C-alpha cells in the first residue's frame, strides 16, 4: 500500500498517524477532531 493518499482521507490519515506517534512519544492520549 502506498503511504501517500490524496484528498480528504489522506489528510485525515496523516493527522491520525501524527497524533498516534505524538501520543506514543509523550505517553499521553490525544483527542483528535477532524
């Protein structure tokens, strides 16, 4: 699967990945709204 996804879904996926990585690094749970 390609890591690059165009359009709205791609932006949501990217935001989710970033939020997940940040949450893991900081040990905090983040609430993400789109």
